[in-house]
């Protein structure tokens, strides 16, 4: 494994790893620390990298491992208050629409928090990191069926919650 | 054809069904109003979810790459270039071989104990999934052994087995979590067999 190759991997993936850290740790400072430590670990352990697993799979495994240990050690004192987080507003929308979207957005973040750790993990990797199901299966060392089940349960929960809050009806199907 | 399960509908929308099955599902949806409505509901959920995730991602401020990589703790690892790397190259397998030899010896001596030796663990699994408290390192072998033992348990429990084979699909989802792809295929085959006979 060439060092330049490793640097490229890190450069390509640091945003994704940071995103995963933010969503898991719910705190920007912690996420920045964790991301740094993850890449440090990658450098330290590069000779343990087994060629048969894809480099990127290996990176995600280290990242998840580290994030879990991190949240273990450090119960976030300052939780990122999702409701006060900058909400991205598209300018050409009516106030009602903005309000509706904001409500939806807060609700989704609440639901994500209520998912089981396994479901949350799969949901984040799928939607925030844009990974395919078979990639997630490789990273988590689970069968494709297991990953799809976790995903299904997560989506079922999201659907149920959105229905309960009647947030589904207003939006038209395209 | 029976109505399509929610799980299949989701797979269908995510492009995760094989083309043969895809046609079957599409034909059913064309004929069945209930499934049409359910498909649209799921489409809606997926659209909203993807939209919201995008909104969420847009609102996150990413740190500069430099601030991540140029921290003092990381630099030594980047610049560190061992001139003895060739030595490592030869030494590592030698040490590994010696270690394996010791382990084998150990295994021979302590076979009655049946202690499981974990090799190169690199993923953490949590015993208590709701609390991230007790973590332990496991490897592929452990996972396979665990899944197999679960399958055996299911086999041996007649009531459970019947519930899977003759019960509803919804019940199966609780157990599917614990099974490998081959196991799932096996159960699907068994179910199809019982349906056709
Ligand atoms: Zn139907």
C-alpha cells in the first residue's frame, strides 16, 4: 500500500467520514476530533490492512469502530440541538412550504434517533453516505438479507411516524 | 398472485429485485389498486426521506480538509517513512508463522477447554444494542458460528420452525435478521414447496 494512495483515499473520503461522525455523535467538535482520530488510526494500522478487503470497506470499518468507542468514552455533554441547527431554506418557496419542510426535517431527525443502532447504522450509510446495500453488507460483515431487513425496519418506522404526524398527505407523489 | 409485501415493494423501488421478479411485480401492480396505492405511499416516503437527507447534508458545515489532516498528531504518520520497511516485509510473516505455531500448540494442549481464539478482529459488535456499553471484538468465524447456531436452534424448535414455514411473512422478518442469504433462500424454497403441494 503506497502512502500516496492512502492520502488520496483520505482526501476522497474525509467528508463522508465526517458526515457519519456528525450524525452518530451529534456534535460538531466531537465529530471533528473523531474524524481526525479515525484517519490517524488508518495511518497507524495501514500494515494491518488485508488486501482481500477493499480499502474503502476497511476505512468504514475503522471509522464505525472508532465512532462507537468514541461515543462510549464520551457521553456528549453538548448535544447538537437539531432544532436550532441551520435550516437550509430554498428562497423561492412559500412560508407555508418552508414551515412544512422544517417540521418534516425535525421529525426525520427525531425518528433517526429512535431507530435501533443497527437500523440507524444502515440508514446513515445508505442515505447519508450513499452506499449500496452490498457495500454496507461488506462493511458490517453481515449478509445482504440482514442489511435489507434492517433497512426495511428503519423505513417502516419512518413511514409509520410520518403517517402518524400526517406529514405524508400534503406532499404529492411525482 | 398474492399482494406484494412492503419489503418487496421497497426492494422494487430501490431496484433490488431480479428482472424476472420485476416483471411479475409490475404486472401485479398494474392490476391491483391496493398495491398501486401502497407503492405510491412508499414512493412518497422515499422521496421525502431523500429530500430531507439532502437538506440535512446541505446544512452541515464541513471542516476544511487541511484542518483535519494537518493536526499535529497526524503529521508524524504522514512524514514517517521507515528505511527498514524491507525488513518489516520479511519479519512480519516470520513472526506471524511463529505466532500461529504457538497458537496451534496451545490449541493442541487446551483442546478440551474449547476456548475460541479470535484472530485479527477488526469490527466491534455490541451485546446490548441499545446502550453501546459492552463492546467486544469478534471476527468472521464468530459471526458464521453464531448464525449457524441460531439456524440450528430454529430447526430444532418445531413450533418455531412451523411458524416460519407455515406462518406469515411478517413473522419471518423478525428472524431474517439472524440468517444468512443461503438460509433465507432455503426457507423461501421450503415455503414455496409447501405452497405448491
Ligand atoms: Zn396487490
